[in-house]
C-alpha cells in the first residue's frame, strides 16, 4: 500500500503545480547514440531550402539532422562530411564564394593547444557531392594547423563575400577569405593574427555600421574589433570589455534593454558572467546575482523560446545544472526554474536554436561530451496560445545575411536581433530573427540593417509567418 501511494505521488500532479517551461522532445531524434559532440550550427545543408542542425563529432560522425514527419534524422553519409576520424569541435556556415549557398567550416582540434595534426575542413556542396576546399592544392599553403575553438563568419566589407575568423588556442588567429579563386589567410594583413587562448567569437553591428568582432578569450584580454571600411582596430580596453582576469566562454549578441541596439552577453568559466550594455562611450556590466554567479559555463543562447516577446537566456553548463533567465524590461534578469533542460548531470558542450519543424516555436538542440559519452537532447517551450514573427534576410546573392541586424519597432519596444554569424561557443544559430509578440502589441514595423550599413524597412500586416527579405 505504501509503495502504491508513492507511485501515485509521481503520477498525479499536486494541486496548483505549474507546468515546466520546456517540453522534452528528445525522442524525435532518430538513432540518437551516446557520443562525444561539441559545436552545433544551423544551415541549409543540401540546398532544399530547409534548415538543418549540423552537429560536430569528436571522434564520432559529424551529423546533418533534417526534420520530416516528426523526426530528426541524419541526411548526409559522405565520408568527407561525417569525418569520424577527426576531432571536430567548432562549426559555422556562410557563403564565401557568392553563389547564394553557405559553405560549412569544420574546426578540428586533436590537441588542447598549439600545433595539431589534422587541418580544418571547408566544405562546399558541388554537384550533390561535398568537396573540401582545403584539399585543393592551391589552398594548402594556408592550412590551419593550430588547435582552435570557435568559428565566426564576417562580411567585413559589407559586399556579401564572407570571411571566416578562427579563434585558435596557443597559435595565431586565422581569417580566411576567397580571393582570386584561392583561400587565403588574411589575418596578418588585417593585423588580427594575435596569439592567445581563443574561445568564443561573435560578429555583427556592435559599434559600427559594419560587421564588428568580439572575441572572448582565456588567459588574456578579450578583443573588440571595430570595423572601419573592412579594417579592424581593437578597442576592447577603450570600451572596458577586456576582462583580463577571466576565462571567456559562451557569448551572444542580445538587445538587453529592448532599445534597438545589440549588446554583449559573455560568460566566464567558473567566473562572473557579464551583460555588457553600451553606456555612452563605454560598456557597463549590468549583471547581478544569480545571473552572474560563476558556473562551469559552455554555451549561452539568447532567444524568445516561449513567444511572449521577452528573450530568454539559456546557460548550458558542463557537469552541473543548466540555467534559464528571462530578460525583463530595464535590464532585469528573472531566473526561471526548469526541470526539462536542467540536465543536472549533463556534460553540455554546445547548442543551437531553430524553428526546425516550422510551427513558430524554437527548438533547442543541446550537445554533450568532452568527459563522457552522452546523446543529444531536444527541447521546446510548452506553449499553445501565441503569436510570432520571423524575418529571414537574404543578401544580394541570395545567401543568409549573417551579421545583419533586424529591429522590431512597435508601441511597446524597439527590439534588435542579430542574424547570427556564430555565437554561443563553438556554435551558430539559425539565420532568422525570431520574435514572439507581446499581448496588446501593435503598430509593428521592421528595419533590417545590412552588413554594409544600409537599411530596409517594412510594415508588418500579418503575424505568424516568415518574411523573406532580399537586399536591394
């Protein structure tokens, strides 16, 4: 009888018990094996106009998870993509050759720091087959043979041709661009070939009207590169974001004050997490406990999971519980207690968001590994009644305009979101600005600031749809 009553306590919810923020929908992932995974990106892998999750494998297969009929399943089985013999850690996608489709950069790390054995891969889908551009003879002169961490895409000239910034650890930073049909490392020429403990990187409209770069580092100052006509100047010390004595990890761009500009969320390994808001000519850290309490942080994601018009921050930790905060008005962070997604014993290493099933609710895919084999997990907010708006900017070549900024203006807020060029830590989110719509919100307009600083405006008549906007 006593055993029966105990079982009932788990089956029958207590009166007044509130439902959990997330639904656990991990069972939608087919063939979800125990594995070592790290970075996650979102891109259209096979040119079918649908986004897929790209999941790196550390001695396991890289995956391209596509959604169909209620399931996520791997759609790529080419050796050069799966690459199980290499140790892939970071990933980002962008259009480097101006053909309208994104190439995929896989950052491999077979040692902790310094020289490594295997180079990175830069994959291009050519006639339905992947080729590694770094395996072409003329591109072998500038291979990245240094242990690295994160990758970010940067349209530094604002002309739609992306370069790829590679944060290395114990060796020079790389910045790859396609020039005269050859992959060249431009880091020395640009003066950004610094040697540090490179960790997380983001790129977007941080200070200038072009693609700036913020790099969170370990055992050294952070970098904040101001973009002036395609050239970079490190202004981290001037703007007080160097954070010299901390060890950077998960980083994201977020409109923390809902004022129509991007600020910086950056976290530190076993150190205080930061919420940097631009105040005149300096960044000010407005974070307070419990948000800034030290954790073994990996990934930081800013997104509106529950479509209430206020962004949440998901903090993915390794070997200790994850955390979730809602960004309220005036820069206040409210902690949301979660059960699904808490992952008390999870070994979180990466994560990304996308509306992978097209229902207007973001899915959150979390990867695990490093110190033990664990499967992927998948979550989404447990909501039914909501309105949303999705803006998908495409540049002149028809590729995702990564690094552009979308700003929603209404009777309630001015809310900017970046079209993610690479963030979280080792990761990259879907290239869409996803907004939940607040109760009684109206008079909605949207502005897109492209990577060259020009602006496109549109009035929003209908909600609950995706607007695809091509750059003029």
